[in-house]
């Protein structure tokens, strides 16, 4: 299976329950942005520009948990900004878990090893004998410094901070837009790709589930993205999401950087094949849409965004207003207009958060779609055929697969 069975069943149960109650519009994934501060300044990022005036603000923990409870989405994607800068991120994750939700933590990975070190320290406190060998292994793999290992083995007396623990209900979701040169260029800082790879390796050794998300831009080389999937397969990454970048005004770096519909279809003509060969998350119906084989309506109401200013409407990309509640946003928005993309800003949009829910909820489904989606999800997980990839391609230190 591509995605753990209990998580799939939880999502299916939620959808079925809403359908049986006759609810037209409901949340399947909440995109929760507890803050917009970030330790990077990627040129393609709309958030750090749109919310520059409120970049120092954060949602109180109780507002984050209340937002999740209000929309009652089975899955919460913690994003931002960089959510690992949120001081109470571990409490937020455990609070969402206590509500029974699946949690994805979307990160650029720069602070991830620090957080994983806290998890390791907590494990050592609980069971030093069981954890000691892992600490040694991480040091030998150059994923933990000897000094940090020493600190873990000699914890200070004060109460330990809350930590993020590995559970089947939690995924690290790391943003990677290419191999080393391309990714570092896309985030405008050298070394970010290498750090992300180290963080992935450490997370896997600590038993975490790890996914990645990739945005495809005009300049993206799709052959390189395929190499990226092979490389990530060698690291044991559990799955990937892929979406075309979309040039909402605040994020636009240049007029030709984001993709038109025609350009998306051209770029993604390989994507159905990738769905068979790599553990892409989502549905084959959305992949057919990206490959230009069918039309889908937009269902942005299913993946709402909540941030410091409220519920962003109508969608992750367009902010016509921020509402006090999800219910208010649902009531105030003309969803028919956005579903059929009558709004000119939607013209070229094919993004994951607008159209994947349409595919997964079976809206406008054709005969055979349900079976296709079930087979994609419940059939055997693709085995990635590994081959050497020059992932570290920025300088003379180029290396092959670890
Ligand atoms: S890491 Fe994410 S939130 Fe931070 S600047 Fe880049 S795209 Fe924006
Ligand atoms: S098509 Fe949907 S997701 Fe895309 S910009 Fe329009 S409302 Fe937003």
C-alpha cells in the first residue's frame, strides 16, 4: 500500500460520514499556518511577502487546536512560514494527535535535526540502554555531533521540553524542488539540500515516516525530478506529492516563471507513468488531470487554510478575505464560481490543493474512477528501481547514492 491502511480508513470514514449527513462542503485537510516567519526567503514564496506586516505574529496554541476542531478535517498539514520556528510546535502536534488527526509537518528541514535531537534525548531519558546504540550509530553516520551525543547522555535536571514522537499518524513532509544545485537555487541558499538529506536520514533512523513535496516551475527539469525520486527512494522516503507552481500575484518572480495550463500538461505528460513507478501520494485521477487527459472542477473548500489573520478565502492561493470561522468562509464564498474557474485568477490553476480533493472525493467522477483510485491506493506499493544519482551536484564534492 502507498499510504498506511489505518490513515486511509480514517479519511474514508470521515468522507463517508459527511456524505451520509448530506454535507456538501467539508474539510479533508486543514492547512494550518501558525506563523509566517521563516528562516529562508525563497523567491517563489508568496507567504513571506503577503504576510510581511504580520510576520512576527503567531497563532496561540489554543486557536490552532480550535481551528482544527472547528473544521474537523481528518488530516492537518502544518505549514507556514517554517512551523519548526513555532515555539510550541511539539505541543501542537500532540494536541492535534489527541484530537485523532493525521499530522503532516511541512518543513524546509533546516531545524529538523535539532528537533530530532530533542526526540532522541527524550528516548534516552526513558530508556538509556535501548537508545545508546542509536546515539552511537547517528554519530558514526555524521548525523549527530559528538558534543550533542554527550549532551543527550548527560541531560540537565530541568524538565525536558515536549518532543515530537514517531507514530504512524505523523509524517515529516520536506520541501524539495530538485537535486542539490536546483534546490539550493530555488531556496536561495547553499547547503539546504544537504541538510534536508541529513535530516531525512536521521528521521528514518529514528523510525519516522517521511514524505516530500515538490513544486514544478517553468524552469524545472522533469528528468531531474525523476532522479530526485530515485535518490529519495534510496533514503527510504515513504511518498511524494507533486504540484505545479501557480503564479498568484504576490509570489510571481517573473511573468514566465509559473506555468500556463498548456505548459503544465506538457511538463506532466510523464506523471501517470511516475504514479506507477514511484510512491506518489494522491489519486491517479488527479494525475490524469495534470497530464491533460481530463477536466476537474476546483474544490478548494476541502483544503482550507487558517493562519494568523483567520480563515483565508477562497483558497490557499487567493486571499479575497480572512474570515473568523470556517463556517463563515464556506457561507460567504461563491464556490460555483471558483469550481468552474470563472474567476480570471483561476485560469491556469491546476494546483494540488484545488483539484486533488475533487479527484479523491469523486466529484464529477467517471465510470471506473473509484476502482482506479482504490487500486492505486490499496494495490502494491511501487518498488523504486535504484540507480546511481548525482544528487550532490553543486561542486567538486559530488557524490553518488549514500
Ligand atoms: S521555506 Fe517555505 S515558507 Fe520559507 S520562504 Fe521558502 S517557501 Fe516560504
Ligand atoms: S482554481 Fe481553485 S485553487 Fe486554483 S486559484 Fe482558483 S479557487 Fe484557488
